[in-house]
């Protein structure tokens, strides 16, 4: 069971199993040098072997060459179109019966390859392909004749035959693996594994069994004649050819199944990305509408109450409009970056932010709370800083504070608190607590999903799209933080999130 490289750029010779296509063949100078280094010395040995054979003409060798050439017309394609030949028993027989140079010449001539006549391989590649098989015969014959003789007793013959099998296999597989590695830029161990059909133990045991058949064929030739060898070996070769084709088909079936699973995974990933894009569009729409609503409310307050508002208050409202306008600009830029796949524009611009500054600005941005909001900074958090995207974290604060105002009775207090938390106090825990009706357990588990709203909110006139908490969760988790809710019906709710600390 020898191996012969396809080593051809003809696409018909390349395995067509999806997911197993080889890399583009790389015709590097190193490959040509390797082919030449193998082919040139083997051609010299072949010439010497032919001269020796002609000097002591042996018609039997012609019959062996003919039989091997006929069997080589029925190869089995393996990885990347590399061909597995089914003439290994005959190679062992020739290696045992003839001197190394003669066996080398015989296998070089017998390695019949129709691709040579179709001009699918060039002269150097053809010589290299033949030389691989011839070199294995040369090595096997040299080892056998160094250890024994065809007329030795059975123990010595078995030992020498086993060494012949091992030497032939190692030389052939080694040459093919190196050549294919240079051609396809694959690692040699991977090439060797791919050349095997079946499980390793089965493959090696089968190789040894075929070698034993080769030894028996040599004995049969000496004691009965060539016709007996042909009578036994041709049906055996045909049966083995059918067997290995079935194994190759089974392997191809497995590769198809693996390729299908891979493609299915890709389709599922694309579907997931489509869903993520749809969710992102919803999130951005929510953010845009929230910013626009804030600007419109502030502008309307200025227009209708201009004369009644003090200058300082007017400037404060204008400041809110300016901040929300900047936020709209940032959202627009990020939307464009996402739509056009701008990998250079990250969604987060993280930097150290003082806890006190974030909480005060969050309080200022939610003017609708009036005097209801109370700040509570404990445990030294006032001197701490967190790693945060300023605009996005303020968005989380606004979402939580506006939810607290929406779902609690007017005039009831709302507490915005912060304190160190986590392992070794490496986090800051922010929380928004209200005195509202609380959250039923069936609602608490799904609050942070898109379009999820409290049952009471759905049946009432409370505004909202069910995206605010989902947006907040995405923002907090992208910072490496956590977000959650603690609530009991009738006791109010505490929404909290954490951010990693950093040095101010």
C-alpha cells in the first residue's frame, strides 16, 4: 500500500470535499530542489539496475513490472488527491527476489501513472513520483538482503521480511510527507495523519499483513511460478481496491458531515449577527428618541416660560440642550461606525472618572426629579475613580433615575448611592433606590431583556419602550461591570451596577 503524490495543479485531482480544500499549491524553489535531490540519484540507480538486468536477462521481471503497472492503474485517492497504490505486496516480493538496484529499476518502470500521458504532471514531478516508489523498493531490498536470503528458514525470512516492510513504509511515507508539506505548506505530522485511511492500529496491522502476503508471493513465485502469483494477487488487489475505496468514501462522508456542521455554525453565527444588528438598531433608536425628547422638553420650557425663568436657570437649561446635542452627535458617529464596520472607532471611550463628578452630573441631568433625589456616598467612595465612558455611564444613570421617578409615587424620595464593593474593594457599587410598589418576582428575572416592561407599566400609561434597562445592561457589561435589581413588592426597588475602580 504505497503512496504516490498527486502534486498537480489540475483541479480535477484535488479533493473536492467542502471544508477540506488544500491551500494554494506553492511551487517554491525548495520543492523543486527536493524533487531533484530525490529523483536524480534514483535515476542513477535505475540506470545501473537496468544495465544489470539486461546483462543477466530475466523474463520474470517483465511479468512483475506488468502486474504492478496494471494494479497501479487502480489507485485510491486520499488527502488532497494524493494516491494510495495497492501494489505493496508485489513491491515486497520484488524487493525480496531481486537485488536492490534491480528492484529499484523495476518499481520505477512499474509505477504507471496515466497523469503523465495526460500532461497533468511535468517531467520532474513525474520522475519524483516514480522515484518515491522506487526508493522504497530500494530501501526494502537493501535491508532484506543485508539481513537474509529468500531461501533462508522461516524465522530468518520472517525477520528480514518484517524489516523490509518497515523500511519500505518509512521511506515512501517520509518522501511523500516532505513533498506534500513543501507543496501545500502543511506540517509534516498533519500530512502523515491525513495519508492514513482508517484507525492507526488497523492501518499498521494491515500494512504488516500485506507485507507478509508479499513474502508469501515471493515464495509462491519460486516454488510454483508467476502464473500462480497472478492468479492469487489480481483478485486480492481488486478486493483491496474496493475495500479501500469504501473506506475513502466513508472518510469523505465524515469530512462532508464536519463541513456541514462548520457551515451550519457559520449560518447560525450570521443569524446571530443579524439579530444583534436588529437589537442594536432598536437600542440606537431608543437613545436617539430619548435625547430628542430631552431637547424638545427643555426647548419648550424655555419658549413658554422665558420671562419667568431666571438667567441662571436659562443657562442651565441651555446647558442640558447642549449636552444632549453632543450626545446625539456621538450616537450618530457611533451609528455610522457600526453601519460601515469602522473597527478603528471603538464604541467605548474609557477613561478615569471621579465617582463624585459622575453622580453630581447624573443628578443635574435629571431635572425632572426636583428635590426628590438624595446623594449618598459612603465608605470613601468620594475619593475614588472608576474606569468609564463618561457619556454611556451617564446614560445608565439617567435610565435608572428616570425609571425610579416613573414607577414611584410623586414626591417620594429617590436615593442615588455609591460605595466600594467587590473582592478587595476593587469595584464601586452604584445604586438607585425608590419607594415605589416594588417589582413582582415574575418581572424581576426578565427586566434586562429587550422590550421587557413591568406588568403594571404595560397596563398603565407609563411611558417607555422596554429598552432602557437592556441598554443599561449592555453598557455596564461592556465596562466589565455587573447590573441587577433588589426588590420586594410593596417595599420599593434598588437597581444597582458596578464599575471597576482605578486610581484617580
